[in-house]
C-alpha cells in the first residue's frame, strides 16, 4: 500500500481514470470517500467509480438530451456498448441520468456521459429518424421472411421424404 504521511494514494491507473474529468478539489474528495468506503485501504477502481456516480446523482446535473436528438455513442468503460463506439443513434426516451437510444441494431439505455450530441438541426434529426425507421422496417421484414422460410422448410421436411433429404 502506498502511503504519504498516513495518506493513502492510488496504486493503479484504474483507480485514477474515473476521476480525470473532475476538478482537482473534487478528485481529492472522491478519493477520500473511496478510501473510507474501502475501510481505510486502497480502493479498487470500481469503488472510486461508485463514489463518483453517487456524487453525480446528488448534484443532479440535468440531462442535456431531448427526444429525437441524434447522438453518437461513446463507449468509454461500458462493456455493453463495445462495438457501438461512434455509431449514431436517436434518443427515444430521456431519463434523469440516462437515455434510451435506438441504434442500427436495437435499443440501449445509456448514461448521459456515454452520448455525444451531433448538434443536428431539428429538420436533420427528423430526416435521420426517417432513415432509422426505414432501416428498422427493412430489418423486421428480413427477419419475418427468414422465419417464414424456415417454417416452410420444416413443413417440407415433415411432409415429404424427398424434400426432407434434399433440404437436410
């Protein structure tokens, strides 16, 4: 454990990284609270992040996003968003600390710090909504078609030994 005159200091980047966007005084307060929560020992990065989340909840930063806004997904440290980095999405629900967004492959609920507004005009947001709706409809039709095709193949396999053999 690293100490400096009875002060416990971070020992890894994972403990410091969540605090980098805070003001220096707030970083100190977060660190002290994390050490206290860890029972006077060096806290894990997870403990530090939990302390920051609690502080942000108390300060109640208003959600800057609005319904229909086009944003970019910022993955940061959320493993559920891997592969979605820099994808555009449309805000479909605005919560107090998060938004539900519609992306090319479904809906996700993300914290507001995992979004970046693309600052589109309202008319551009409406155009993007039309594009998103069209892609969603196309995806839905493709899924229905593939389900119908699979059902038809099952029917053929069940009713005809020749078809069953040909279709595998």
